[in-house]
């Protein structure tokens, strides 16, 4: 499972914790903290 970070606010989307792969989120999904689009997230390196 991977983790993704919002480049706007730093929120971490953890696939294991959320129970859904980031890639499977709707394309119009937004950050629950700052409202940034899915495209603002970057995959974190292990």
C-alpha cells in the first residue's frame, strides 16, 4: 500500500488506513482538508 501527500496542505492519504487505492478515487475527488484536487497529491517515496 502506498501513501500520497497533498502538495498544498501536506495531508497524507494512506491507502492502507483509508482502505481504497488512491488510483481508484474518483477523478473529481478533493482533499478533505484544503479542497485541493486529486492532481495536487504526489506519491511518497518509501
